[in-house]
C-alpha cells in the first residue's frame, strides 16, 4: 500500500514570502500546493521546487470565493493527499488616506486579507479534524496590532484576521489542530519592497541599512518552526523583526 504524501497548502503563494514558504516545506518532504489566482505566475515557483527534487502543484483559485475554496480543499484532499499544513498568506497591503478610501476599497481589502483567511482556515480545519492533527498558519503584520495613518482598511483587515486566528486556535486546538499567527513586523528583502523604495526615494536612494530587511528564507523558517513544535508546547503567536527595527 502506497503511503500518501504529506501535503502543505500555501494560499497566497506569491513571489516573496509565499513562494519561500513553499520551498521550505518542499525541502522538509512535503508535497506543496501553491494557490494563487494566476497559474502562469505560480509556474516558475513550481518549476524551481521540482528542479530541487521536490513535489509541487499549482492551483488557480480566488481565495475570496467561498464555493471555490471549498472545492479547492476537496480537490487537494482527493487528488494529492491529506493536508498537514495550511498557510494563509494572501495580502492586501493598501496605503491610502481615510478621506480617499472608498467603501468599496475598504471592503475589498477586508475580503482578501480577512474574509479569505477565515474561509481558508475553516476549510483546512474541516479536513484536518477527522485526523486529529494539522497546522493552520496565518501571516500577520505590524498592522495586526495597531493602526497607522493611511492604513485604516489594511489595519482593520489584519486585526480581524488576527482575531480569526485566535478564535480558531481556541476552538480547534483541543482537537489537535495547531493554529498560529506570525506577525512580520518589518520589511522583507523582496523585489516588491525594493520597488517601493525606488518609487519613494528615487534612483539615487541609498541602499537599505544592512540587516534592516528580513531574508525570505528567515521568514519561511519561522513558519517551519511553528509547524514542527511539539503538541505540549504550541505557540499561538510569534513576532519577528530585524534587530534594528524600532518597535
């Protein structure tokens, strides 16, 4: 009888944190399912994992669509294997003044950064509960803890996601499901961050201070650490930041 693979699902498997987490779990022996809206954008990350000898699949799904998310998890469980790890990493980092933030934009940010996280956690738990094990992880940010000028929509969504994570942890922890929330309190060394610096400071901007940006592999290792904790010492919330970050 063939042993089914251990499956890690990354919802919001973008080009930075999501894909780095996917690579880390693939190196740990997991078959990784990268979920994002664009299969074309996911393809290079699948190919990179496979080139290193790992197993990876890509799925095109809108995490805000309830029926689509239910079908996604059913498909992975049926066609790939039992989900042992699920990471919700979809983001909606939006900076805009409150007077310029429309109700439509506010709701759109909430649907992607909070509502989609609830759907992801609910569907992951639905399948894990029958086995009495599994890990559900959520990506948080500085905005999970406090609002900031220009971040009303994003902070409301991330704070809501944190509350979702706490609620799921208290509900499903006693049933063997480890739910944890990782607060990334600082910038990560990614193309998107460097593009923002370029747009803000121009081409003559000095490079970031050494050690001021977290390496993507460092963030990915934090997820791995949470997932591999023994059941008698689970962490629900972890915060990470560069040593030079003010907090």
